[in-house]
C-alpha cells in the first residue's frame, strides 16, 4: 500500500519516522511519500518537501507568510492527487493538515490523523471539522479521549510516542569528552527548532549565564536552522558550547534546563531534568492568543498533570530576574528541585510506557486491510 504522511515540525518528523518503521513491520511492501524531514526520509519515505519551509510560529507570522502557506497547500494537493495513496496520515500541525484532511476527504482518499491537533486548547469546535474529515484519529493523551467523546467522536488512544524515542535512546558515555565539556555541572539551553523561537528566546536565556558562574551553559542547536543564526545570537558569549541535533545526550548530563514550550518540555521532564519553560511571541500574536486559548498552561508537562509543575515564564514574565529566580529554585539544593522530580515521577505514570508507534501502526494497517482486503 502507499502511505502519504504530512508533518510540519521537527517533533512530527521524529514521530513520523517511528510510525513508518512500525507500519513497515506490518506491511513489508509499503511505500511512503512525505512532507516532513530527515527522520521520515531515513525511515524510507520519499521526501517531497522539508518541514523547515513550513514551520511558522504565532498568528502574525502565519499571516505574514500566507503566500508561502497557500503555495505549499496547492503543491501538496496536486502531489496527493497525482500519487493517489491508500491513505493520508496527518501528524499534528493543525492549520495545514486540517485543510489537507478536507481536501483528501473530498477526493475519496482515506484520512488518518496521528497526534491530534490541540483543538482542546483553543477553538474547540474544530473537533467537529475533524469528525467530518478524518476517518480515524489516534490520540496520545488520555484526556483527549474524553474531549472527543463530548463531540460523539470515538478515537483511539495509543499512548505517547515520545516514550518510544526515549526508550530507544542510549546515552553516549563519551558525550562530554566529544564536546570538550569537562566535568563542570551543566545547564542546558533549548531555545526551540523554529527560527522565530530561537530569535526571540535565546537572547533572553543567554542573559542568565553571568549569574551562575559555577555552571557551564551549553546550547542545543538544530541543523534545520542556519548555523549563522546561532553565531549571530551568541557572538557576545565567549566559548559557549553548541551541541547540534543531540538534545537527549545533552539533557542526560545537565542539572537543569531552560526550555522553549512545546514537545521539548515533555522530553526534558521524561528525561528527569528540572526545567523552566520559556515562551514569547510577537505582541500582536500574544494579544490574539491570550484571548482565544482555552487552557491555563502552555507546556505539555503542566497540561498532563493539570497543574503548574514546571514554572512557565510567558511573554511579560520572561525577564532576566525571573529566569534567575526560577533557575535557582530547580538546581540541586534549590527549593523546588526535589518537588519537581517527584512531579516527574507522577508524569511518567500518566504518560505510560513505550509502544505508541507500534500500536498506531498496527491499527492503521489493520484498518486498511479490512477496507481494502486485497491490497496487502
């Protein structure tokens, strides 16, 4: 069978790659075509377009790039019709993917959604659009089952795919040596994987360095962004180590982390590293978001636990003084260090163990075999 996958961000690419590997176990002759990234390509998908051309953060930024987004949609629609896959598998990335879901449904292409858009966070009635356009939804948080039930839409809870990535991770015992990090304790900086995130948040993170002389700060970079971006933003910081595409190994040797909101907040927690969550966007985007967002938290850690287990410094609260205060609290010996680690233990119980990719892949192939019994 032919599977067409769309992921618009780095985390979706990771989960898409794992899903492709799981599907191939059930369907050895499977063919994959994708809008995604390196992980999906390495798993065997023919990459049509890289997510780096698709990731825009904030309402204003989306408006400013509407021309690019519309062109991407037209290109994707044409390629989908030309390919005529057995199924379109959408991975998060709500704005783009919901449009593609409606388009595929109109053209009688079966639609699966893996990792639900966060429709429970704002404009919740989008769940009705999902119900109309998506043949089967595979969710990764238990509370999403109850949310969709209110719209009379049964969904499949498969567990969280981050546990697959973490379960398959093996720390590099030579990591410190390879990056010449020595033995000093480390504070990790994870400013995100999108250009706008890094531009807005990394300068604020860097202002804390001088206040923690006993620690070395290490920046986690991503290769889908230009190296010149990191060079320009860190030029005033002498000798700041930058580790590319290896956040997990960096976190395993870190005592604490400053992390941009998103998937990285959950990854940091599941790797048991105390963190402060940092979030900022343009003034216009923040004003819009503050009026439409329906949930009290921005980090997945707090959303899952339904309380502020990790401090969220959002927009106007993201100051050097607050960063220093909250970082001090979570470092070893700090007032919140042990409490946050205890919250992480509860979080791991709620998230569950590995196997989400395998369960989702199995359910997808079974569904397609039942609807197209002669295709595998």
